C-alpha cells in the first residue's frame, strides 16, 4: 500500500499543488477531517472522517487498497498533525507532499516576507503570542479555539503595545476571504473567526543590542536616586538566570537600572519594578520610555505591601528593603515557592540578617560573592584608582535548580 500525507493548503482546491491533486484523485481511500474531505466530493473513492493518529493507523490496517491519501490542512511541517503520524506509519511506503501554508499565502497577500518572522501557534495550545510580539519585529500567529485575534490584540493594548500594526486574515483563499489591517488597539474592538491568522509588526521590540548585559551607567537618567552600578548590575543579572519568558520583581528599584537590564533579558516576560521614592519613580518611568520597554511595569509603593497584587515571580532582585527583608522574601516565596532570589548588601548587618533569613527557610548553601570595584580618576597627567564600596551579592534558588 502506498500512503501519501498530503498538505492541501488552506482548503481551497485551487491552491493544491499539481502533485497533491494527482495523488488525491488517484487514491482508493481518502482520510482526513470533514472540512478537508468536503473539498474532494468529486473524487469517487471511500472517505473516512478521522483525525487521531491511532484511528488512522487502525483504518490503514483494515484497508484493502493500493493507494491512500491522508489529508492535512496547510503545510505538513507547520504545526501539522503529520508530525504525530511519521513514527506510527513506519511499516508503510510513505510520500509526503507539502501544501501552501497560511503563512506563505498571507504574507504574499500582504506583499511582505516571512523569513524574518517569529512563528507562533495560538490554536488550541499553550502559547506566548503577546511575548513573541513584544520581542520580535515581525510575528505570524495562527489563532483559534480559546484565543482569537481580538483576544491577542486586547492583551497587546493592556501591555502598552496598542500601536503595533496588525493584519488579520480570515477564510484565506476563498471567495469570501477577509483581510483587515490596523493597529492592535483598532483590531481589539473587532470580532474575528476561528482559524484566523495574524501578522504583527512591532517597530520597537524588546531586544538586546549585545548578547550580555552591556548598558553603561551613563546610559541612564540618574538624578539623586540610588543606582546599582554597571559592574555589579552585570553580575546580578548573571546570577538571576533570567529566561525570556520570566516574570521578575525588582524590589527597591531606584532609577531602574537593574529593572531595565532585567526587562531586556525577559524580552517575552514582565519586570515589576517596585519603588517608594517619588523622584526615583519619575526617573524610572523616563528610563523605561528611553529604552522602549513595554514589559517594564513601574509599581509605586513600599514592599512588602506593594507586592500583594503582582504576578508570581520567577526571579526576584532585592536592592533595597527598608528593613523589611524577611517579609519581602516571605511574600515572594508565598507567590512562588520555587523562586530564585538575589540580594545585594553593603553592610554586614544586612548580610547577617539575610543569612539568618535564608537559614530559617532551609537554605544553608546560598551563593555569596563579594565584589570590589575600583574606577580610575584622572589627576593631572596621572590616573589614580578610586575604590567603590564592596558589595555582597547573595543568591538563593528555592527551587533547587533553575526554574
């Protein structure tokens, strides 16, 4: 028995490749979802409405024919059910015929490329479409099920990305095809069907210019608010182990220098910068705007009270605690018992209090580093090194490893 796995594009027979059309018309049995089979009513052979790989394998075992075509929507390699079939059909002679995906078709309609797009499926699966759009210049997304185009656009508006340009395509390739273009804010007010695709263009994605933390102190607006210096900041970001989709708390954020670096690291996630000083809050908001960080949320208030309604953190940096260190850590661990926490301390008293706080929670092997930095000052024709205060960086992973 010869088995073809055929991508039929978006469903319209006009978009079939010649090879796909030939394989389907010469088959003794067609297998696929009802909406796919309906396009081939003119083919006079047996048809089975099956989707599950186990059902398809059973049907093939019971089939008495020479050629079978298993129909797949779109392309067979772009979030396709074909992937689950490959290993299960090892006993058959298989030929795979790709179709024209909605990605290729839609970008052609928009007169744009797709090789530079981030690809996301929000159709019936866990996804981070908003995070992808936040961190990418161009994002293509399949929607459906619980997530429609308007749902994603509303989330973009909530994250401050309402001006992102979005194109949405419904019923692609059919006579009643509909393509809508506008801002995320505009499309958030519309309604879209199941299986609609979208292309989002973000002119200011959250990205790093370099692979590692690299912002200089002079890159920030500073004022009189305290700021974690760049050498210490780089080590703190390194110790936090921030992944792209993480939620990060920066407690006692000051001017937001660590918050900015954390937001660049958590390009698909969210950084909550908590600060009680009004002048520092103003500087932090200006720094957020200067770096275009829509994923940086400024929270005005004193910890731990200001932490109550924040999303659970994956990572926590405490640069200032105002004497509430134990309560801040307790609040963070109540939200996520597996959080990784990094604290900087200047005084021995703060270091001692932190170690006791960690010991009381079963952490005996915290990572402790003391950093001493000296900077050159020019005096006449000479350069003299000026020492900064030594800083302790203490890191504890309550998950027992990266989470």
